[in-house]
């Protein structure tokens, strides 16, 4: 690429933004409004939503771990491997997806990443074995998150100069927002109705006690529940 083309691509270079001759040198040059505009802020909004679906989902793994320990009857160390694998793939695949975005494959990354996230979520919901959980929530979700996270951060950076830190902060806020949304929804869906099918084995158990209280009470270790 020529020096002229490089100077045009750099929005911080005053010669590239003010020199009419340089603009005319590249016919396909598109006017980009940096640090504002509908297009720029829409990138922040989309990045925020996708970070909710990626990092925010992973931030809720503590609740999922408690559920899978009880459902699959596996140790906390075994279930923790699922979350660790998911986090590892997010950053490891990010080193490759970032390069793919620079090569012009951002739309392909979005479609593939979102598809893998959806597939991982749906297959996690029907997982009944430990290896199924590893494949769905660990590998599929991790690959989908890795294909999206790094390109999203890089995309927002290209639309802002002076307000870049603020824009990236808004996009990254999707992680704590998702960390609030997903546990709330999951806890309501899983534990709104608790069927104490073995309540007779523990006289202290009553249907009015919450799942968390039953888990903390060592006298209720034999009681199991069935989400409805």
C-alpha cells in the first residue's frame, strides 16, 4: 500500500483529513465521521450487546457451576474445567479472529461467532452428560466468544480518536450487565418451583424454604429437586 493510502487511513494525521488532493487520489475513499455520528455510536451499541452475550454469559458461570454440580453429580473441580476452557478459548481464538478482521472478514466472524454461541447455548440446555457439557458450554461457547470479542474491541477503536476510551468503556460495560441479567433469569427459570420429592427423608425440610437454604443446610443433603 502506498504512503498516500496509509496517510488517508490515519484519522489523526491533519494532512490526511484536510488535504483535498490526497482525498482525490483514492476514488473509493469514504468519508468517516470520527468521535460521533449514528454509525460510530451504533458500533458501540452492537458491541455492548454482543459483549453481554459473550463475557456477560461467562461472568454468570458461578451459578451454572452450582447447578451442574448438583445435576451431573460432579465435583466443583470437574465443572470448573468447563468455565476455564471457555475463558481460554475466548482469548486464544481472539489472537486469530483479530487478524481475520484486519483481513476484511469481520462479517463472516460475526455470523460464525453468533451461530456458535446460539448452538452452544441450545446444546447446553439438553446436556445430560459431563462430556456433552464440555463440548457445548466449554468448546462451542468458547469458540463463539473468541470469534467475536477481539474484533468487536478493534471495530469500536476505528471509529473514535479522542473519545476512544469512553467508547470502549461503554462497549466493555456489557460484561457486568450480562453478569446481572443471566444469573437473574437463570435463577428464576431453574429454581422458581422446587419439588421436594424426598422431603419425607428430612423432617426439617418444608416447601417454603428456598433451594439455597436447602443447599446450605447439611441436614438436607439427601433432598433433591426437580425444576419445572
